[in-house]
């Protein structure tokens, strides 16, 4: 018997065609050829995808569960993505809705518990902000980071747009910011973490991670849909002591359900924290999606972001619970000269919620 | 003055909101923060994205052209993707429709002319097929490849599902197939090329490319949306003598226009040939999309695929012209024992068209 894992697609179809459409997906995502041309029984029985269940969700949409053979994946997370949705991503009547991630492709991330231990944060939620805008020189970003850290935030991350631009090269920016944040930490006594954003090919990702490690940093950010699943897993496995924050850039969430992509696949790559656009911000995720995504991701730290304002702290923590980092970026920066005070107010609001 | 390049989005919106929505995208894809919180004039003038044009396409859709600062990209193709569509891919009212690829990110690929020279094919279109199904052992795939090559095909590629599975490890499969194809070439005198599929992280991509080079192969396949743009460019630049065929897996074409993703971005990574699902096959691209995609991609070789049958050779070559490889996979395999004869008929049909 072949071992299979179940993948769920949502398919737009009329009732008369759904069974044929479901089998077509099962074939496309396994052998990708007419079954009549396969003369090896082993392949027909053990490799061709199998339609396990079809449910009518109403309104012309069906949920289709397909069992794919584990043997087609091996241990490469890029190949997992390929078999989950490679060719079928090109069909616009199908959404990849869910999957049981095979054990051999699941990195175990310590996520939230490790971050609680390292920051000495027992129960409350975490606070975070982002260094912006694009175009600032390293000194300006370092100064901004210091002022936020003086307000007592838990995490300060690079904007995901910060890469290795000439106006702010990685190897200049990261040591400077690490230094000013370390200075603020000595002043506040609170172990604020700076999270640099790693970009580029695998060689560059590794070289930049090494610079960050040399600066004493133990949290880093990466965008798996841009860096590539295979390379991200090499990176997370080579630095097990680092917590990787997954950024959803290029997530194209209308076609791959974010509950799966961000909630399951990114943690499976070894990311210990997942950043995602929260409901009620400037992206379109529903509360139900956000709830399921966060639940799927744990023990990785859930990091809702994307237009959060200070006056939503209570509402969001009631919704997400405290195994959460609230990431307030642009709306904190609006405080201008009062950035330290606003950061402190943010830190206080979260701490206060943790005590109720 | 800052140098900018133009990116075109298609946005669903009502007429009253489109200007605000356009500016919101320009901000999201550049500084990603409230402009009111930016106190550096340099950043406001030279880094923030600029709405250059808005056209009403009718039916509630607008074309929005945004000028992004070249300086935000640097020379990393992953960062290009990030700035083109990183966060905006998460909004489901927007499609990334087109972009002027900045010069520093355009690899120059010799594409079709180089392939014509190497295969001694002066004017006609190329023929190609794929080794399938998943699950066959290397010996069976090698035998199949030999029989296709004996029919005189120009290219025989790995199915994109073939990775490094235990039933067909790359380092066993590729040398065996290279050997049987070389044997067929000695028999036919026609320089058929075998195209292995490279998968995995950058280290694995390089190691597998080296195995292929050691087998004397000068054509290879890679899926940029899975391998990661940055890593693919490192690979293509490190092997300038190899023609890389870009596979569209994970292209999710409903959100990024295939004319851009496959037609422009994949060649810009240094891929000398682009495989794409043709109109009239089992994928949903229109003739207009296929025509523009192929025109954009050239001089990279246009490789329509996805359900092509032998009786469509004339129609497709009339449509695409001869700087094309027709890739017939599953439908050729249906010939079973007559695979060599069917391959030969395919080769003849294309050669015949070249003479008209």
C-alpha cells in the first residue's frame, strides 16, 4: 500500500462536471498524463492521485479532497509546493484550500514558548513595530529603532521592503541598528529584539544571516514565497537557534488559502513566527480566516499586522489571545517626535491587557 | 531626479475611488506607511511610488500605471518581485498586469538563435515531448526517452514532477537518460537534447546542474516560482552556456498576468526558453494572451504545451510561427508501443510545416 496525504481544493463547477473535474486535478497533480497511456500497474495504483471525497459547498463551489502519494514529494518543500498546486495554480477555477503537511516536511519550531523564555514575557502578548520608510539611510533607521526600543517594545523589524539597496546596504544597516537597539536595551532593561529582513539567493541569505548572528541577533525575517521554500528550509535548519519570522509577501492569497499557506506551510518550513494581514486593516482577510490561520500556525507566534492602530489593542488581543505579537508599523510612525512615548503607550496597553 | 520604471496593475474599483486606490497601491509598493509620517523630502520625492496614469477599461476595471523608484530594487530579482507585487498580491482586487523590467535585472538570453545553431535547425519550429509518468524507475524513463529520440524529436524533457524521489533519484535518472538519448542520437544523426528538471534549494540546483553538465547536457529546466527568482538568476548566470527552460508551475496566473510573469520575468532571469499552457489545451489562456506572451518572451524560445495533439501542429505553428517548440507530452505517450513512429510523425509534421 502506498502512503498518501490529503489535499483539499475548492473548485467552481456545475454539479454534473465536478467528479470529472476532481479526477482531472488528481491526475494533473500526480502523473500529468492520460491514464490510458500508463502501462505500469504500480504507477496506476500507487502514484496517480485519488479523489477521496467531494462535498457540495453550495453556490457552485465544491470541496474536493485528493490523496497524493507521499513518494512523489520526497523531502523537498519546493517539491511539496509543486505537487500541491504546481500546474493547478494555472487553472483559475481552483483554490488550494488545505493540506495535511507530511511529517517529513514539518520542521518543528519552538516558536512562541522560546520567544517567551528569551524575552522573559510570561503570559501577555508581544509588541512589535517596523522600521520604515524605504529610502532612509542606516543612521536614520538606527535612530528610529533606538527611540522605539526606548519605549519598551518587544520586537522591531525591518520593513520587508528593506533589502540591500545602495541607500541602506544590509551589512551597514544591520550592525548599526543592532547597536542602537542594544544601547536602548541597556537603558530600559527590557530585552527588545531587532529583526533584520533577509533577502536574495541562498548564498546571500546565509551570508546575511551570518552578519546578523555576529551582531548577536536571534530573530530574523524571510519571505518564503520570494526566497523559495527549499532555500528557506535550508536556512532555518542551519540556524535552529534563530526564530525566523515569515513574511507573506507574494502570498497571492486569493488562490492559496492563507490559513494553509501562512498558517501551516510557513511554520512547516521552520519559521517560528508568521506575519499576516489582520482583519479590519488594509487587507481583505476575514476574522474567520485570521482565527484559523493563527490557530494553525501555533506554536509559531501569530503576528497580525497591516494597518493596526493603538486603539485596537484590546479588541485584537481579545480576538487572538496572548500568544500573539501585535505589529504596529506605519500608525506608530505617525507619532513623529513622540515615537518613544507612543511606543511606551503601546507596550503599556499590551502589558495591561495581559493582567486582566 | 530619481529613475523610475513603470508597473501596470488592473484594479477593480468604482470610478469615485480609483484615484485613492491607485495612490494606496503606489504607497504600499514603495514605503508602505502613511505619507504624513515621512519627514525626509528625499524619500517623499524620490522613493514613494507615483501614479502616472489611470485608464478606465470599462466593466469596473481600471488600468493603473505606477512609477516605482529603481533604487528600491537594487540588482536582486527577488526584490524586484517583492516591489512589483509583494504586499499587493494579498489584495484580491488587483492583478499585476505588466512592468518595464529594469535593465540591470535583465539577463540577456540567446534563446532561440543559440538553440537553432546547436541543433542545426535553420527555420522550422522545434519538437519536444516529456518523460512521464511519475513513479517510473530510471530504466523505464531512459527506455522511453530513447524511443522518442529514435523518432527524431528535438527535445525530450523531464516531467516537471520528476524531482529526486526514491523511485527515480536525480543522480541515477539523469545519467541513464542522457546515455540512451546519446545512443539514439548516434543512430539517427539528429542532435536530440534531453532536458532534465532541476529542483531543490540553490545548493541542490547547482549540484544537479553539475551532474547534467558532466553528462554533456546543455539544456535544463527550472520552475522560477518554486525555486525562487534570486536563486534561479544565480544559476543561469553561473552557467551561461546552458539554455534554461522555465516551467510555469505555481504561476497562479489569475493574479499575475502570464504575459508578464512567463513572457517577461522568466526570460529576464536568464531562461532561454519558456514553457506555457497554450490556448485550446487543458488550461484557460486565451489566444490573445498566448500571442502576447510568446512575443514578449522572444528571443527566448516559446514552448506552448498542455494538451497539444498531433493534429494541431499546423494550426499552432500558423499561430505561433516557427521560433517555437511544440511540446507534446501525454498525447504522444498514448501511442504506447508506437511511440517511436508517433514521434517520427510529429517530427515530420513540424519539418513539413517549415518547408511551406
